[in-house]
C-alpha cells in the first residue's frame, strides 16, 4: 500500500479568515503519486478548522 504525507502551512492576516486550500491539496495529492484512496485534511491546531462546502459569498456571510 502506498502512502504520502504533506504538511501545508498558512499564515492569515486576520484573526478570523477563510482560506480556500483546494488547489494546495490538489497539488499535494498530484505530487504524491497516489492515484487511488483517501485524502485526509486535518487542521493541527485547536483554533483552526477544515470544512468542505461550496465557496459561495452567501455561505461566508452565514458563518
């Protein structure tokens, strides 16, 4: 079984900020060479979160 680990680091300018990391995750998966399986995206800090949703301005207002 093939596996790969990448660490992505982001620095935000505001206390609360939404960062679309879709492209970063896609590049990490492409670079891994893994073509089938699961991709776990985990925020490794207690004040950070990862959520999957459409990138719509209306949803950002709701948050």
